[in-house]
C-alpha cells in the first residue's frame, strides 16, 4: 500500500512523502489516527532571489505549489477511496472559510501540516516555526491526507530540533518573531515563536513589495543553511 501511494507522486526529485501515526493528537477535530505527509520542493532560483521580502515570482510559486500539492493529495485520496479506505485530504493552505473562529485570536489551525510532517519523520521545526526537512530544508510546502489505515512502515518522528546554535533565520526575521529557543515536540509554539509578529511583518512586506493585502515573506525560507545545502547537493 505505501509503495503504491508513493508511486502516485509526480517524481521523487521534487517531492518527499512520509507516513505518520498521530495517536490521539488530532482526535478532537478529525476521526483519524494516521497521516500521509506530502512535501513539494520550492524552486531554488526563486527562493534565492528573496532578500528583503516577498517577490512577485515567490508569490506565484507559493500559489502554484499549493495547487500542485492539493492535486497530489486529491489523487492519493481517490486511490484510498477506491480501496474502501476512509480518508480526508487537508489542503496546503486554508481559505478564509476553512478557518475556525478561534484562529484570529490564536493563529492556530485545527490541523498542522508541520506536526504531521515531524511525526512522519520528514524533518523538525526550526526557530522561525518552519518545517526544516532533511531533504530540502525549509524550501518546501506541505499537504496532508488523513486516514485510519494503519501503515506497515510509519516514519520515525522527529521530537527535537537539529538547528543547534544557528540563529541565521532569527537574526534575519523582519518581525523579530523568534527568540532563538530550540523546538521540541513538548514545547508550545508560543514559547519560542510569536506568530503575531510574523503575521504583521508579512502583511507589511506584502503590501510594500507586492501591493497585496496577504501574509507572505519568505526571508527565513531563503536564508536557512539547510535549504542552501540542498541546492548544492541537488
């Protein structure tokens, strides 16, 4: 089953996939235990051009990558349904209609793609709350398919950061949203990262550089050494 799902990916050069046992982590909102975490690599040329905030090319890449991921998640869901396996795809980015009432007050969604990815063994959470994947660093977007099908070879979860003493993203953040503390899976996001400061800086930069009232930045994605290393190794 896992190999058949992996073969649905367009290729293995630009994608990563992992299988996670979520335990009871998502039971409050979804009647499932297992997750398929899917990551799509962001174009390095476009990411490397980000210096002081989002570019028009990055905005278009952001949208097109989300669309591609949603298409892959839909294909995996159809495959599972054809095999009588209940599932639900979680899109790469939530629309306003998908947001819960508490989102404005907490900036927390009912489901975290990053949590599924860490549980699937794809990577850890960096100091600016990005998933840092082993293969692509933070230069990746995510989607997820939830199911109650027990996979024979789930990934080994990441439970702590591998960022060490590196503070490059912390120092580069225009919103000063991170304090440099290392993530671990028992640590609440708000202890090491201020999502509101990030959102406000993203909003300001999106208006200044794109003339759009959206929330994207990309600076921490661009400067992370793990992402730069993946371009050298790729």
